[in-house]
């Protein structure tokens, strides 16, 4: 196979084979594609944000959940990488599911991804409240209490989040090249920040690695620790998803059949290594493994062990990573919406599917995603617990959408059929079935584990059964709404017939 880059004419021809005309501009190279996946996972943001949750639920030994979740997600990642080389189309999860399992399953995969992404945009943007006011008090524009769970903090978080989302919308509307440059810059700074933070915490180690990841006994022993360990697994599950973002931008990527698979795999691998080192370093450097670490997390370790100017500089890098991640998720969400609208599978499909001739971007979908994300932000007014529950459920929804790809793929493998469309850029070969089985089985268990009605996750303040069972209620509600919406759009013309992508050995 030649290593020469495929020309834009060949990329356009590949897209035409899949039933679409090239409208989006291709301005994303290999590093920018990696950056889009890595910035979505954004370990500097998500590990910072969710470390206290994992530690509070499982103690130091929660660190062992990191490689377990990685095993599952890496298998999912390999399945996605294989598909991205076959079907380099915007709105990847929707498109792959549709071509593997039919129009209805594909539509629901896109529906769940879209909702999960929109909520994720809101959740990440509002997280600016956790880093900007500690850097400079001037970022506390409303009230004086910067605690995100307070009235002042929650309201100020809405304002900072809305400003962040608006800026991301402007950047993404200006063209994929500008968005790519900013994402690349953000990811480069994020990687530098991870190296600096990990290095600084290892330098100030208070204990060895063995002591750092041992159970401190407060969460139970032996089988009595299983429940706490499973609960603490949510931290890793909340972090290790979104690597498919590189595939969502396939129609804007140069030579996507080669670029996207590598970007998907590399973004998760780098995230696993960097995030694992951050967790270990924080546990080794923390002044104590107690309540202060459970509430303050890595930020408390940095503030305790490093000088104030250096600590603020590192928090500044976290803020840059948060902005870059919000930009990446907003772009991914808009491409899913664009892909479904282009197939006339959403209300106002023709308007949402329009591509700006000058910038080569779907501006209408970017604006729509941002408006909906800001609407989700408004739920945080006086209801921070509700917003936290919705943010948790958004992860469950995305994992369900992932299963709508990995499960149909496994069924076809077990039947002896295989993907025949496109050159074998990445082929799992004999490893396809075992990798796919792990992706489906562990992925299904993670969905159950994340959505389990734990009071400490969904109802930490107590007294609300609605919040405790919010995951089940929310998933049921959006499924019903999705069913009604699908009845309206299912028979519309517009979506090209799926390419005959599956072939049995007898029909080769």
C-alpha cells in the first residue's frame, strides 16, 4: 500500500461512493485529527474534575479502575478505528450504526450521541467555574462565593460557560482550519501541562507507589470493597470516551481513511498513559490521603505542594484545556447534527444541512448545538444537583450509542460476514471477534454500572428519589421522545441507501 497522501479529489470520490457530495472543507491534518480526539477526552480537564469523585467513592485503590476501563474502551476504540477507515463520513457513530444495523438503530445512535454531546458541551463549559475564579478573583462576576455548588458559584458558572460556548461557536463557524489550529495549540499546551503537573507531583512525592494505590480500609475489605470499587469506576468511565471525535470530522480531514484510525487509537493511548500518571502522581504527592483529597482533588495537591504563582500557571493550562475540549465537543456535536440533517432525519433538516460556501462549515448546526447547550446550562440555576445528574447521564447515553455500533458489528462477525467496503486500511483480522466481544460485554456492564441509582452519585444531598433514579428516568424519557421524533422523520426522502458494505465469504 502506498504511503503517499490521498488527494482531495480522491477524498471527494470516496465520499461520493458513500452517497454524499464534498461540501465541507478539508483542513485537518494528522496531528489536528489526533488533537480533536485527545482534546475531547481532555485528561487535564476530566481527571482534574473527576479525581475527587473516584477517590471519595473508592479510596486510593480506585486507581486500579483506570486500566480496567481502558481495556474496555480500547477494544471499542479498535472497532471504531477499523470502521473509520471504511466509512470516513461526518457523524460517524450515526453513520456506522445505520450501515451496520439499519436506519432505525442508526437514527437512535445519532439521537443519543447528539443529546450526550450537547450536555457534555454544557458540563465542560460550566467547569470553567472551578478554575477561572481561583486564578483571578475578577472572573467571579456574580456574587462572592466561587463554590460551584453555591448559588453565586452556580450562577457565575452559567455566565462563564455561556461565554465559553459563544466563543467556541464563533471559532468553529470561521472555518475548520482556524478551529484546527486552536485545537492543536490547546492540545500541545495540555500535553505540556500534563508533563509539568505529573513531574512536579512526582518531585514532591510523600509516599511510594505501592502505598499510594493501596486501599486505606475505610471503604471495606475483600468482597466488602467490591461495591465501593465499582462505584469509583465511574471516574475512569467519565473520562475515557469521545476519542471517536477524530472520526466525526472525517469529511474535513485529509486522507481520512489513514488519518482517522491512527488518530482514534493514539488519542486514547496517550490519554490512558497521561491520565494514569496524573492519578498515580496525585496519590503519591498528596499531603494526606483523607477528606481534603476527596474534596479538593488534584487542585488541592498542587496548591499544597507548589508555590502560588506556579500553581496558578498550571491551573491556567487547565483552563486552556477546558476551552479546547469544549471547542472539540461542540464541533463533534454539530457534525452529528449536520450528518442527520443532511439525511433529512431531523426537523428543519434543509436549514441545518446548509454549508457556508466561504468557510466550508455547517454554521446553522453549530449555532443550534450552542443554543441548546446554553439552555441546558440554565438548569444549574438553583439546581446544581439536577445539573450534575444530567451531566452523569450524558455519559451513559454516549456509551449506549457506542453499543449500537459495537453490537451490530459483533453480530456480523459471528455470522461470518465482514466489512468489504473500502481498502483494508486497518483490519482486526482474527482478533476481530475477541476484541469485539470485550467491547460489547464490558461496554454493556459499564452502562449498567454508570447508570446504577447510587445515592452518592445522583442524590448526594439525600431526600430525592427522583434524582437517585434520574438516569433510568432520563434515558426512558429521551427514548420515548426519540421514538416519537423518529416516527415523524423516518419515511422522509434524503438519506442515500447504505453501501452494500457487508459480504459473506461465499459472496466474495
